[in-house]
C-alpha cells in the first residue's frame, strides 16, 4: 500500500513537472522590459522583426534596442571609442533575442539583482552566432570582460572603471567562447552545435522561430531525466516515444 502510494505520488510529481514544462515553452522572463506573456506584435523594429509572430517585447523596446544609450539600460556601447557598426549589430540582435524571445523557459533562473527578478543562464548558443559575433567585434576595443558588473555609473551611463584601460577585444576575450560566456555573466553557453542541429538557440533567424523546437528538446530531456531518476522507466519510455 505504502509503495503504491509513493509510486502514485512520484507519478503525480512527474506529471506536474510535465505540465509546467508545457508552460515553459511559451513564456516571458520577469525582466526589466518584457511583457507578462508572449503575444503577436506586428510592429517590431528592424533586427527584432523575426519575433513578430510571438514576442515578449513591445515595438517601443525594439526601436530603443537599436539606439545608443537607449532608456532601456542606459548602456554605452561606445565606452572605448565608437563601437564599429558591424560589431554593434550583434549587440542589437542580442538585445532583440533577450527582450523578445518567448522560448527561453528552460534557462530562466531567479536573479539576485535590483533591476530584474529573473535572468537566463547557460542558454546554448549556436556556434555560427557566437563565432560571427566574435569575428565582427574582434577589431573593436573594450575595458571589461563582464559587462553586467563593475562599471562606473556616476554619470548615469557606464564608463570604464578606474584602474581599467581600453584594450584590444582579443586581449580581453581571447576566444569567441570567452566573449559569449563571460560578457553577460554566463547568460550564454558556447557550443559547437550548428543551426541545423536543432539543439542550439539561434540569435539570427528568418521565418518561423526555430528556437521553440530547441526549447522543447531541452525540456523533454529534463522530464525524461526526472522520470528515469525516480525509477519511472515506463513513463520515461513513453515520454521518449511521444516526442
Ligand atoms: C518608448 O517609451 C519611452 C517611455 O515611455 C519613451 O520615452 C520613448 O520615447 C519611446 N521610444 C520610442 C522610440 O517611441
Ligand atoms: C542576494 O544579494 C544579497 C545582497 O547583495 C545577498 O545578501 C544575498 O546573499 C544574495 N542571495 C543569493 C541567493 O545569492
């Protein structure tokens, strides 16, 4: 009787985690500018327009994402001289991805920061997106490895802190992996997975959002792991057959 009861309990927990997985496929993080639930937004600006079918961002946020020192974060890309246009377009795309993506559920974590309640951690970025970002920025200059923390904000926008100096990008970030992982405190994880793998998140895409299937893959992986770990092999098998 006891065993049956505990089995039922485990099954219930697994089913619940499965139900919450479904929500995680389509959700917005509790960040600074994201709306509460994804919705179609036809007016998304330029580089953010791929998210128009389903987005966590507003048209206003996406227009601001294309401006220097926008009110979004007052962030100064030009802290070591003007950032090159080809480099900046990756930071704009990164902002679109961060603000608009409704498929970051598997990587959303509580954030211990005053300006947001949730953050993303270790989002597996497709190799092409990280490498092209690095390639287009590697002749630029910066003074810091982690762009989330440690700036001098005394003027209202970020400047290089005392004791730091502007160096070649490649001195601060010896590799694409260093840059993608360290720049936003491990929001992204470098991978050697390519866009056609269906196992990595794409910052740049055209047409239907390919990241939904990727999120689905990682969520189902989790549900299967939970089921296997709790001894529900039949349930795990069923999950694998269903997906
Ligand atoms: C977006 O909204 C903010 C705050 O309401 C406003 O100050 C800003 O001018 C708007 N930006 C655009 C591009 O409309
Ligand atoms: C969150 O930040 C506060 C203040 O910086 C600190 O006291 C607390 O330990 C932090 N909590 C976690 C879970 O890191």
